[in-house]
C-alpha cells in the first residue's frame, strides 16, 4: 500500500466537512485496538500533529478488553497523544450488540464534548460498508437502510469508507503500528462474520464506486424525508391519542413513511413495523380495510386514522 494514507485521510476529511482542516481543529479518534482503528489513529496523528486525542471504550464483555485498551494507551503515550478509557455499563438483556453500540456512541459523544474536541472519528471502512449493505439487502431494507453507513452524522466522521480492511492491516504491519485481533471477529455465530468469510477480501469490489452509490442513496433518502415532512405539514393531523392522514393518493414509500410517523405518534413505545408486514398493511389499507398493527387500530377510506387498540380482556 502506498505511503499516502494520511494524505487520503486529509482529503476525505476535507470532503466530509466541506473545507480544508484548520490548525485549530481537534479530532477525537475512537480506537478499539484493532488494525482499522489503529491505522486511523496513526494516520490522523501524522496528518494533524498535536490535534488528535484517542478514546477506547471497555464494554467489559471480554477478559482481554482491558489489556487491549492498555495497549492503545501505551502506544498513545509514546506518541504524545492523550488517551482515555471509557467504561461502558451494558444492559445484557435483549440484543447485546445493539446495547453495546448504543452505550459506546453515547460515551464517545460525551467524551468529545467534555474534551472540547471538534470532531469524532470512527474507523469504519469499505468492507464494513459492503457487509452492511448485503445484510440489509437480505433483510429487505428500503432506501434508508440501503444508504448504508453514513460518512458523516453531525460531528461524527467516518473518513475511511473508501479503504479496504486488508490494506489498513498491511499499512499497520509495514509501519510497526501495533494492533490486536478481536476474537469476536471470527465467531461464526454472527451473520457478519460468516459474510466476511464468504467475501474473502473480494478484490472485485470498488470502494470508490460503492461510496458513490451509498451517497446517492443517502441523498435519495434525504429527499424522501423532505417530501414526507412537506406532506405531513399539509395532510397529517396529529391529535391527542390519534393521527389522521387526509391524503392517500401518494407513492407507496411516502405512505409507508407517513404511516410510521402516525404509529409512532399514537404509540411511541411501539417497535416500528417493517418489511412484509408493513407492505401488506399498505395493501390492506389501499383496499379500504381496517387493520391492527403495533397495538394500534388503523382504519382507511377517504382518510387513514390511527388510534390505540383497546386493551385486551383478561381470560
């Protein structure tokens, strides 16, 4: 791999923030200790000396996690980079990976704000992106899901989405940057790990082309959100305990988004319907039927009306 990762990082970051990086800006780097995040940290430190700090989240889910965080801290100390270990409190009920992800991002956001850092970077790369897209395709995702891992969300930047995992690992090896391999990345109980093994590096994947497609899908999703907002202002009445849509002669994706808003208003604690169940609901409503979904009764006709379903009688 050419010695230009830092240059590509600088260019990618400038694209994401819409201008060149200034000498006053400071970056927080989320570092797990894996090759991807260590490559991001080392390249960022080379690119913006004195403008980088690092943080490692310890989820306390593996016995080696603390030692791995310590390895990151030792490397940072040798480079003169401030490093923090953030301890996550995980609710181990339900989806453990989702709980860990939510806790991680919350801790990192608080750390960035508390340290007065301008930006937070994570090391998601092109292989993460293609794995995410294939998994979501398998689950029947729509435009929003297929817009993939977003390169920027507010102050969160992911500037490595055009870099391949194997190249980042080789970059670290060539420069003596230490890293660890998380054993969960080879645990075939997880769909993503099995998919990763099947892809096997996939040299035919063009990261730049993938990034362009994801960006187009993200723009399409933003346009649909805008159109949904406009239609909601014109035809959606959110009342006390009910929601009423007075215009139903709309493309299906807009009706889907408006219906989800109505359900979320009437029953905020409900899990969003998705996939075939939501598609079937739209078919039933378009034929003037009344349905029950997400603990709501949805009636159709000239207008669609959503109300909470009455409580079930105890037997």
